[in-house]
C-alpha cells in the first residue's frame, strides 16, 4: 500500500517537473497545453517565470516529501493544488472563465493523495 | 482669389505641364506589364509537350508558341536553393540557402551562410517590385524559412498563402514525411487551415485569381508568384486527369525515354542524334511481372495527370486574365525548380514501405493510386525518362538534375519559332522581371543596410532576338549543392556527382553538342579541363562554399535533422528531467539503506 502510494505521488511529481521544464524549453506548447497562448513582452516573462516556477516547485516539493517523509513537504504542494482549484472556480464564477472541470479534478485528486500520504507515509516534523 | 493678367499664362502653362507629367506617369505605369512567375516542382526536362513530352499541356504549349522556349536553362538540383536564387539573383552560398535545411549537416549549419533560410542580406524581386508600385502576390510553396519573420509576407509579398515545408499532401493538410508534425500552411503570415475541398493546383490558382481580383481596378500592375506543389511527391492527381494516361506507359520507362528523346530532337530542343546514357538506377522493365508493370504504368499515369491538371489550372488563370482584359499586358514565365524526382524506389509496395507509409496515414494501393490517402512516386526509372535525354535527376549536378524547361511569353516578348539554345541560369530570372517592370536592381544597400548584389542577367535581349548569348564564352558560372558541383563556361561544363549515383570524379562535357553527357572530354581537352577546375576553386573561395563532411549522406542527414527538428525539444526535455531526478533517486536510495 505504501509503495503504491509512493508511486502515485511520484508520477504527478515527475509530470509537474516535466511541465515546469517545458515552460523553459518550449513555452508556446506548454502554454497551449494549459489552454493559453504565449504572450509577448512582460506577459511572456510572467507566464514562463510564474507558471514554470509553480510547476517546478510542486514537483520538487513532492519528491522531497517522498524522500524525507516530512509532513510539511506533503502539505505545501497539496495547499498549492487546492488553491489552484479554488481559484479556477472563482475564475469561472466571477471572471467568465471556462469551468476546467478535468483540470480541477486532477488537482483535487493529487491534493487528496498528498494529504493521504502525509498521514500514511510521513513522520512528525 | 484674383490672378493678375501677367501671371495667368504662366500658371496655365505650369498646370498644363503638371497634367502632362501626371498623364505621362500614368501612361508609364499603365505600360508596365503584369508578371506571372510559375514554378513547377520537380518537373523533368521533357515532361511538358513543348519539350518533347507526351503529356497534354495546351496552356504551356500556347505559351511556347507565342513566346520563347529556352533549351539550355539551368537551375539548382534542389528546391530551396533554386527558390532562393530565383527570387534574389544571389548565389545560394551567399543568400543563406545553399542546401535544403532538412539536409544541412551540423558542421555546416554553424556558418551564417548555411542556415537554410533566406538571409536578410538579400532583397527579393518581390520587395523591389512592391517598392515600385506593383501589387505582389504569392500562392504556393515557399521553403525558404518557416519562422514568422522568414515567411514571404516579410519578403515583399503583399498577399500570400504559402506552404513553408519541402512538400505536403495535395489533397489535405497533411505532412508527407514523418519529419514534419503537420503541413505548415500560412496566409499573410498567420497559421492557415486548408479548406475541405482542397486540391493543391486548383487551390493555388483560385487564390492567385482572388488576389489579383482584389486590386484589379486600381490600375497598378501585379507580380504573381505561383510555385506549384505539382509534381513533387506525393504524386497525386484527380482521377479524371489520371484516367487519360491509363495505358500510355505500358511500354515502360526505357521506351518512354527513347520516345521523348526522339520528339525533343524533332522539336529542336536537343540536337539531332543526341546520345544518351542508361542510368544504372533504371531497372529492366521486362524483368517485372505483368501486375508489377501495370502498377508502375499507373504510377506514371498519375504523374502525367498531375502535370495536365497543373496546366489546366494555369489555363484557368489565363482565361481569367483574358476575361478581365489583363492578359495582353501580362508576361508569363514558366519553369521548374529542379529536374525530376527519383525517390520512392521501384518497389513501392514492399511490406516495409507500406508499413512506414501506413504509419503516416498513406497507402500505395493500385485502385486508389494518386487519390486522397494515396502516396505515389515515380521512382528512379521513370524519373530518368522524365529527364530524357539527359543523365541523372534531382539532387545531382548532371543535366537531368539542373536543366529544366523555361518558357517566357506574353506582352513585349515576341514569338520565337525556334527554341533558344543560349546558356541561361536561374539567377537570370529576377533581372529579367526587373527589366520588364523597368525597375533597377539594388545598388549595394537596401532598407538601410548592405545587401548582396544581383549576379544574373536579363534574358530579354535574347528573348527578343537582339542577342545570341547571355554570357560570353569565357565567363564562368559555378554551382555546388551537397557536394555535387559543376562549373559552366561557354558550351562546356565540368561536373562532379557524389555517390550513390555519382563516381565522385570530375568530368568535362560539351553540353551543347552532348547534353546527355555521354562523352567525357577531360582527357581530350586537358588544358580546358584544368582551367575550368581552377575557375571552380575560385568560385568556392569567392562564395564561401564549404566542403561536405566525410561520409556525408543526404538521406541519413535528413532523418537526423528531421528527428532533431521534430523531437529535439522532447529529447532535451527528457534528458533534463532525468538529470533533475537522478539526485532525488540517489538520496532516496541512500536514505533507505
């Protein structure tokens, strides 16, 4: 069970790392994968910097969590993912964005896995 | 306002002079001809009827009848270098496109003149015409760069619909090679989706007519560049056109090569009694089974149908210009980017090839050959017949790769009954167009920065019968592409062709009396031979021609470049991900122990 849980955390962690790296190597296709086009000027800088950093941070934190088994490392990416999902709903309700249900589901499932892992795999900080 | 009596005549005179000047300018503008530059893709020397072909090309025949056929016109042996030189009149090693980008090896691509896209150090004929008040249109294959700033809308073309790759499917928006993720079509610089009822030749002429119509009433002349996809692979044609040639090629490629040789001689395209070689890549027709011969004959029937379809659609453009009263003031220039294409082999139905094509969404079935979803080629044996009576074909520096049809017809070009045998070169087209338009070539600078000078000569004096030659017997023209090289001087040519078809040795031929390159004169004329080799070395030094890396293989390089171009990003991503993951894994394993 624990091994399966580790694998289920490691896979999205690697996916987040790849997505983060993709923002630095091929930002236009990385943007397209998230349903946006690559902007110009400062907008492009923010897209690559902020979004790339978000994904890389989450991936690295999840891998650190698996190695150290420290609870806070599981909680941090889970918090980020839950916030992303909440902001997506706010974007839909208040700002005419599309309701990206598939993405929200993935974010909540991974956040749930991280919280589950924090209780099953972790030791106290 | 009052005008004093003394000043009135003066003002009237000034007004009259201004009006006269304006009228003069208007007349001068009205006299400038429209120019339609039509470029076929991979069309062999004797494919069209005016050059000895059995293929029905009434529009091109009419051009040939009312204008001039050049029988000693040479281009480069591959598409992108030709297109670069055609539009800029600058040697391919100076304009950035010395080879197709798909096959430039890394040892060369580090040099600025070997980037595979048109450099900013050259100016296109379209830019110069646009500056001179011409409307400039392009519909067709570009292949001189696929980044936004490299597309034709940035190189002097006012309206464009263009395919940026080396080729693409003729029936749908689909890449023909696995090295491309998609067929890259653009309209006025933006990504473009082809219509559902697309067929390349019809679509390109439809767009050309649409562009011309959009400005037809403003009195300004136009320059329309129409680089067809026909007859590049995949060779595809509407069934009605293919049907006309079913049974025509049942006697095989060797017989066809002889028939075309004979007709070319009758038409005065080549000297009577022109000898020709049998290419080692030509298979024995009689060694094939009846079913195989039937299949090969249909491959060529589709090819012929594709050429006739192209001619038919050029005819639609001519009809449109006649109906709108623009035909009489239009000059047509028709040519090909290089000789016939031999790829595809003589066993296109082998299980391996069928599997590879199936992965691309293609089949090679007999029943649907040439139609949507079908991948057709003519292979080396029919390619040799398409270049009859010349030796070699596309990619090689033999005459079959370099010598292609050139017809100029229309306003201010008188009919010339006999074909013209003056040596002409691809860089001569742009200066010819500029002279037709009354526009001067760039003099050292353009757009605020230095540009390469045009090296070609206008063909109009020869086309009008005012001159016999474009180049004097002592002038030299050098050429190199992927290690295949040549130098022309007067009636002579030194040439080297690399393997697999070439022997990697220099030879000397008289290409006027022996266009088939059958008799090597290097031992009979050693002094001329050595002098011309020396001129070639000067050409190499002057133009920055780089040596090919040892063991260079264009096909292998094409696969490597294709993989890197299409999957290079993903490969780098995978490597970086692994590099990032390795420390985590090491720490993880260490802690577990």
